[in-house]
């Protein structure tokens, strides 16, 4: 009986320790439940907007929208052009959330350098993303993060961070396609050259442009068209 009495303080200490641990666990769980989610891509601008704009829209390589959309719009864009950053951001998102999402329009992305170089580094990132159907997401992030690219330097590491920000993109596959694409004589280089030749054949000038095809013909809109001009072209060919 005396031995049992001596053991009781040890039992009480054990119970107290277990109770304190249980309370700490409950507090931790409650904290996790109420903590706001962190953004793991804090250094990349526009990730949430990108997901909202493009999420759920069908894509295949450079095409955005359903294959049988009655109107097709080729957009000739330079994702590194600071001069026409706003033109992209003021036209593409409303087109995507409107007629593209509704199935009335499909967009085709065409890389078109506005510098003396026929290709630019971001073009390879966009094309590598296009292999998985994420060309437009990558291009959008490139336009949104031009200032950061200017400050930090636009290099492989920077473009990789953009790729990492695209949910469901297979990053390792993107890295492989991107590296292979930059090799001289690669298929990607040939595709970029073909896009440039399309622009030359259509006499696209050194500004963003669009060609719009529909049941009633084709319209080319030059010199960084705004949203109203693109919508007018769609109305003309529908």
C-alpha cells in the first residue's frame, strides 16, 4: 500500500504531461485550420490571375479554345516587349474569359520578335510549355513579370521560375524540351522560324497584330490593335 502511494505522484506527472501535449496538439490543429494559405510563388506576379483567366479552357499546343470554334484569331506577339505589355494584358484576358470560353473563338499563339533577333529566349520557354498545352499561361506570366525580368535578368533560371508557377505543368519535361529546343537545328527552332515566316507572308509589321478568320472571310489587324478593334474584326468575319 505504501509502495502504491509512492508511485502515485509519478502517475500524476505522466497524466499532466499527456494532458498538456493533447492541448498543444489541439491548438496546433486549430491554427492549421484557421491559417490562411501561403503563396509558394510569391516572387512571380500574376499566378492567381493566370489560373482564373485560363483555368478550364481547352488548349492544345499553341491553340487556346475548342477546335471547332467558328472564328480563329492568330495573335503575333513578343512576350519580351515592354512597349506592348499593356496591349496584351488589355486584350487577351477579356478575349479568353469571353468568346474563347464561350466556344465562339479560338486563339493561336505566334511568337513574333519585335527586335532584330528572329527569336528571343522567352520564345523557347513558351514553346516548351506549348508541348504540354500551357503556352498561353507561360506567355501571360512572361508579360506580367517583365519588370522582374529586367531587374533580375532574363535567363534560364528566371524562365524556370515561371514554369514552376504553372500548376500541373510537368516541370522536368518542360526543362528537357526547353534545353533541347535551344540546340541549333532543333525542331523547336524550325517551328519558331515557321512562325516568323507566317508573319512575313502576311506582311505583319513590327508591332503586335492579329489575323482573324471566320465564315465571312479573313481580316488582318495591324499596329497593336486594342480590344475594340479585335472585336470589330470578329464581327466582320462571323
